[in-house]
C-alpha cells in the first residue's frame, strides 16, 4: 500500500513538473525549445511565479496552448470542425472515419478525435489550475499582476468548461492539480458546472480592466469576460443577465464596432473582435489559421487535407443578395459538382500573419441581446438588434417587412440569422440546435440514424477505463 501511494505521489509530481515547465516555456517558439533537467517541484514553482515577468509568461503559455490544443485550434479535432459536422453546416468529403462518425452522429466511445477533444480541453484546465495554485503561493508577484493573471486563468477555465458541459453534459469539475483527486473525479451535474463557469467569469469581470494587452485582442479583458457571461446566461435562460452583459459589451463602441466590410471582420485585431487567438502561438513559422488551411478548397474532393465542405442546407438558407454568401462562402467547381466551403478566413498561403482565429465577436452579442430581449417581450428592441446584422448582410429589415412580428416568429428569425452569421465558428449551430430543443426536429429529417441520445458526445472509453468513477452518457 505504501509503494502504491508513493507511486501515485510520484506521478502527481511528474505531471506538475510537465505542466509548470510547459507554462514557463510555451510562450517561446517551438524552435527555441531545449531539453532541461527536471528540478525539484518547489524550485520550478518558485521560478515560474517568482516575479511579474515570468508569471505573465506562464499565462501567455496558456493562450498559446489554446491555439495548439486539439479542442480549440480550428483543426480536424477541434470544436469548430467536429461540432460543425454534428450539426447541419459541414459535411465530410473524404474517407475519414473518425470525422464521418461525427457527421452521422454515430460516434463510437473509442473515437480518437473525441478522446483528443476531451483530453486537450482538460489539459488546458489543468494548466489554468496550475497557474492559480502557483500564483496563490507566490510571494514574488505583485498583487496587481497576481489578480490580473488569476482572473485570466479563471476566464480561460470557464471558457473551456463552457464547451465541455455543452458537448458532454455532466463532466468532472477539476479545480486542483492533485493527481490523486483528479484521477478519481466523478462527473458533476450540469448546473454545478455552470455555477463554476459563472463564478469564474464574475471574478474575472470584477478584476480585469477594459484595455487590450499591447494593443492586441489576444487576451481576456473585462469585456471578454462579460461577452462570455452574456452567452452563458443565454444558455441557462437567464434572459435579464444575458441582456445586461451583452448590452455592456455593445455599448463599448470605442472598443468594438460591427464592421461594414465583411472582408475585414477576421483580420488581425479587427475592431469587431472581442477575443482572438494568434497562429504565432503554434510556433515562429506559423502564419495562417487552421480554418484557412483546411476549409479553403484548393483541389477537388476527396482531399484528406481539406476533408469537409459546406452542406446544401446552409447554402440554401441564404438569399441571393446576402453579402455573406458572396464574401464568406467560396466555391470550387469540378466537372460534375460544385463544392462550397467556409471562406471567412482567406489567407492560406502568405508568409505573414494577416488573420487571427476569431473566438468571440460583436455580432454574436447583438444576436444574444436580440434573443434575450425577445424572450423578455421587448420585441421592438429585439428587432433593432436583429436588423443590425441583417442590414450589414444587405437583407430587408424586419422593422420594414414585419414590424408587428410575433415573439415565436421573431425567435425563429434570430435562430436562422445566428446560423447564417456564425456558421463554421466554434460549433455555434450544433450548440444552438441543442439548447433551443430543436435538434431532433431538424436533424432527424437529415440524418437517418439520428437518436435523442446523440445530443451528447460519449465520454471517451480510455478515460472511463482509467477512472472507475466516470460514467458513460446514455446511448453509448
């Protein structure tokens, strides 16, 4: 028994070594990485959190990891790709069985992409917890910097948990770096997960200021936390708070603007962006987003490097005069078929960073406020918000065509606009279908194998085999 306890402690310390070294080194490029001897854990912690500069570098490492991690990098195993397939926006065009399972909503619990999605998300959570632990014990970081960095770590942790709870339902709430605790963690209820998300975000809002770090929109500020709070409150159907927080973001017009030129929305530090991730986080030689690399078709399908195209459903949802159809959707013609693809990111070759990965942007906040106001019976104000998005897209305004529209019809219009506006971004369509209770209605007509239990992804079998306290979702 003593040897077993010693072994667990050894694993725990080893994992802390890895995380802390990663936090300290991730802000440098891959080319600069050097092998180091692993020193005593206490020395590592004291080194990483010895002063403002090194502690700040540890948090930069978390943001860099977000661009590299499977769950958040926009690549094959990301939320954007896999949730896009689970809904009705993307379809597979290559023989990739792991992705086909997501597209058919027939995901095996042994699916390697699902495992990578889950494990990479929890790795980021662990890194956030390591930063929080290190800062709490630090005596060398100034109080102001410590508060800021802890708020950012809490924001990122809340962001990751938002996706985990929406993809998997009840999930373990990991808030420690203790391997012995984490290895046996059971699933917390969805309300408990949302409670932590809201608590983390409120803490971040209370501490963070409104400024952008070095003029870049790559780190969370007060409005970033408010924007995620607004989204979270929308998902838990707290309409008043969803309106309140989205309103504060929208009213910050000095910081955020709905850009008229659709080709400028996804550029570096776009004024519509609330939060972006930089390709540079992947290393010094990275210049383009993964979305541009894998979405933009440069050769006819099937193409294993560009394995998806847009579904006919999303293409047919646009009016011909919709500017988003013209600027955000590309077309690749073959002899027998036309393939449409997401074209929000346009730089897939240049040796200079011109686009950042968009995580959150102002258009979503208008749609959040529109939906919250409609639910609250503020239909006139809701129409104004919805028309902001429609006007930019060159569509007829609801205030002109249907000023007396009823609540349910207005909510339906908002739902359709969210799909046309936010397609191929972070799985919005999949999450919207589920939270509004229409997933079965919509997808059962399009996917022959659809079942209600497909609403949640399976907990990876590897994780259940390692942890006897983890249970599986129904249907798997």
